[in-house]
């Protein structure tokens, strides 16, 4: 696992701390790293409150007690900007570039002088949609859209980590596709949602199948099941039988090797939605 992978996974873990409190906004986590050590962490705690990036910056303790813009200062002290010039921020969703209930996070990042920002996925919100990345790059920050150039090239990820990437993508895309709020991550027949776990067991879901379940009818299909495998992973006979049965009873059921393949599968499935 690379350094970027390690810290992005930590940001994903933090994002999940805000589960159920950020709706209708997505869960977001942020990690600040300096000299390969985490110096700040934050997540979006509740709808309308400070975003993950702000909370992460606020958590940083700069030597000498120097303050940050997030502490209410109108000008960044030189010592503060010098400190953040050696930092990388990892954030699961593109920093916002518009005024809403809070100021634009991309401006705050620029003002603090970060040298590098690694972004989990671009924000599909029409008010952002790459604008945050563009503004940071114009300011001289190395802003990396982690999902687009890197996910197809990543090797060595576990199936569970790939599944988490798909879930985070779905949470970020829920403004465009509201049905993705219902994308369930249920490895080994379980679920993060107890009621859905009971439903799956009643359906006869067996261990290992499916890893992802979208109970949203499209066209002639009742819903979408995805079994995820690592790059060289193979299906067991029981898994093949189960997927074939799902197809026979009217579900779309696919095997995807990696997060990128699963995301493309979901996009293709939803492209046939006529509602």
C-alpha cells in the first residue's frame, strides 16, 4: 500500500464518523500529514457545521502556538503558512468552491499555503464539479484528483478496501443519483443497516454474495447486485450459482474486479433509468 493509499483510507475511516448526521450532505473526512506523520484530522460532523477540511486544520497544533485562519484570524501568520507549506491534505471529497452555510474550503486551503491536496473524488454538485480543484491548482497547489487517474492503476488493495471506495463514491454522487443513498455494503451477507441485513437473510443471501446491493428497480430489473473481487480473484462455485439465480429471478448481477469496474457498472445500470 502506498503512502497516499494509507492516508486516504484513514480519511475514509474518519468520514464514516459523521454517518447519519450530515444528510443531505455526504460524509467527508480529512487528514493533514507533515513529514509522513498525521498532524491533523477532521470530519464533517453535522449538516450546516464546519466541513471536514476546516475541522482538520483546527485540530493542528503549530509549534509556538501560532493560530490558523479557522481560529478567526483575518491574516495567516507567516509561521502558520510556513508550517502548512510542508503539509499534504487528504480529503475524501473535492473541497467546496462556493458559499453556502460555510465559506469555500478551497479558499481556506489556499490561504493556509498547503503544498499538496489529494482528493478522493470530484464533487458532482454543479456548484463545485472541479472548480475547487481548478482554483487550488491556479494557486500553485498540487491538487490530485485521486479517483480519476489512480484507481485503475492501483494494485494490492483488498476487496474490503475496494468496496469502501465504491461506497464513498456513491455517497459523493448521491446528489446526482439520490437512489445511491440505498447502496448497501453487505460483505458476507451482512450489512451496515440491521433492517436490510434481515431482509437479505430472508432472501437467502449466502456468505460472500453480494458485496454491494442497490435495491432500485431499473427497466426490467428489480435491483443490482455486485460481487467484488480483487484483481486476480475468482468466484467460488456457490457464488456463481447464487449470481445465476439472482439473474433468473430478475436482478442485474455482476462480478467486478476493483472499485473502478464496480463504479462503471453502477453508472451503466443507472443510465437505463427512465424516471
